[in-house]
């Protein structure tokens, strides 16, 4: 059960991370610099906890997961938002709860479970009800690319978690991404007013969120973790409206309820 607690912790951390990351970019931190700063902070926080007791092959798997997930996957997700809007990007991108299961089963990391598939279907229906936008234009392609990249990256994390500790995996991923994004154009464009939000995003979203996500995968495997963290986009909307004292739409409540039902279906039959 601690694996599910960890997955829900990751979902909560990712939900709080969204407004922090948004505030950082609004206050003058480029998207590229945001990735670099977040990973630098996570690296500094988690480095003392990593033991690096792993093989070269596992390090290569972790490297691939870093480039695919936070690298290609997030880039494609942001492009989908630009072309089709947030709602459509979330709807298409979060089909990763299916692609993650597909890759995990194909790689022999876990067997197919009908309960996980049903749970994923309920969770995805909840996302569509709460946030569903109308996919259009290039955003469809980018959203599908994000889904595939996130799904494969999650499966690779599942493979790495069989040998390396979550701390080591998280540290290696951040150690790869921080210098890479600092070296890219606009990788160092950050304002003084936006920097605190970027740092907090690194603590909440990566040092806590990603670590909890990896730990959950090591305990309950990829499929169940993907379903549990599908609560993230809806919870983020609810938190944002609560913080800004806006009315919470009934569709968000219904969507969250469907996601919760999907999680419960997966948990009870795991």
C-alpha cells in the first residue's frame, strides 16, 4: 500500500508544481532555464541520498528515460499546448496511462492485468470529462508524441528500478538534464523575481514528486503508478481554483470521482 501512497504523493506534488512552474515562466524564467534550474535543485537535494550502486547498462536505461520523459515528452507536451490548447494537450498526452502499460507489458516488466486496463479507462474518462478539449491541427501529433515518450520513459524507469534505488535514478536523471538544458539557447535566462518559484518547483516537482513517482514504480509497477498519478491534471485545476477562490466546476468533481474510481479499481485488484 505504501506504493500507492507514494503515487498519490507524486500526483499531489505534481499538482502543486504546476502553478509554481507557471509563475516562474510568467515572471521571466524561460522554459529551458526552468528545466535546468529545477533539475539543479533536485540534484543538490537528493545527491547525498544516492548510492550509485548500479550497473552501466542500468545507467544507460536511466539516461534514455531522462531524455525521453522530461526531455522529448515534455517538449512535445508544451508544443501540443501551443497548437491545440491546454485541455486538448492534457487529453491526448495523458493517454500515456495506456502507452505506459503497453510498453511495460511488451518489455516483460509486468503481466497484463484487466483491472489495470479498466482502471486506466476510467481514469482517462475522468480526464476527458473534466478537461477534454477538441484535438486539432499539429497539436494532435505532438500530444501523441508526448504520450509515447512518457509511456516508454515510465517503462524504462520500471526496468531501472529493479536494480537501482529511486534516489540514484532521480539523481542521475537530474545530473543529465541540468547541464544539457543550461547549455541550450535561453538556458540561463532567469529573472530574480521568477527564480524563487523555479527553485520551489524543483523541490516540489522533482525532489519530491519525481522521487515519489520512481519509488511508486519500484513498488507497484508502471501500470498502477500511471493510473494513480492520472489524478494530477484534475487536482491541479481544483487546487488552482481553490487558491484563487474560484468556483469549482461540477465537471471537475465528476472527473476527479471517475479518476478515483479508476484508482480504486486498480488498487482492489492488484
